C-alpha cells in the first residue's frame, strides 16, 4: 500500500492539459479535417478544444476528476478533502455548461469511459456536431 508521500507526489504529477485522452481526441478530430485550438485560456472554463469561428467548445472529462456517477470512487484517505474538491469540479462543470448554452455555443462533453468503451462512435458523434455547427454558421452568413 503506497504511503501518503508517494500518493501526494503521484497525484501532483497528473497533468491538467495535453492528457492522453485529450491527445487521442485531438488527433482523431484533426484526421477528420477539423482545425482547432487546445486549452484556450481566453474562453470561459478553458475548453480542451475550441473552434471559436464556429462557436464550438469540447471538454474531455475524466471519470475521477469530474465525478462520473458510474465510475467515481471517493478515496478512503482524506475523503472530506476529495469530496469537496470533486463536488466543486462538478459544480464548475455545470456553470461552464450553462454559460455556453446561454451564449448559444455548441458544447460537447466527452467522458473518459465513453472514449474507452466506444472511441470511434464518440469521435463520429463529435464530428457530426462540429460539421453541423459549421454548416449552420455557413448557412447564416
């Protein structure tokens, strides 16, 4: 069983951007002809992927950090801290979602477990939403 120092160091090494999940989605979208920016600081909530021209943001949510109802397991050590942290992340996700809905942006949220179980289908659905948003913007111009 790892000690607290080891656990603290390993949790501290977890990246907030350019994760393997983000890289896999980015590469797949790029192969499908979509051009975008990653981790756009100027947009609310710092979306993992954004296409400002067509008002599209994509967030890739890991099951642990975003409190997946199916897969999140609260750590037994320091559970009060983790509970508050994950609940705040969930609350922030809802705030960000509402913000983009109010601004009439296309928001795509992709869960880690969906990528792991049916990657191709998730990418196909995301691409359809991106194409639809591009077509809608083009038709309105």
